[in-house]
C-alpha cells in the first residue's frame, strides 16, 4: 500500500517562517484588543488541554477573519503574505 504524503507539495516552501510572521502580524494588530474572537484564536493556538490547533490548521481555518483584520488595519503587506499562504500552503 502506497502512503501519500500530504505535505509533499510544501517541499521548498518555508511554511513555518510564513506562518510565524503571519501570527506575529496578527498579534501586533490585536494586542490589547478585547475582541472575543481573537482571544479564542490565541487560546486555541496556546492550548495545553483540549483542542490545540497547529499554525496551518489555525490560519487556514480563519482566513476570512484574518483577511478582515488586515483589511481593517490597511495592512497591504499582511494581505500579500496571507495571499501567499493561501496559494502555497492551504
């Protein structure tokens, strides 16, 4: 039986680096916010019990909310990074 490596297409792509800079960008835009969604987002990322999302799942699950945030902040660079993540990694 042949096992398919679903991450094979990531060869040569620095997903961890791309994800890290996107998480940092989101943190910068939401720091000090009392928005319950972003509290939930970071709770899922940092969970030590229950469901914890890895960065790929977390970012790909909430693309629309991330896009809304970046658009609201006028963050063209962040939007370009999000487009790159969507194209190469999701």
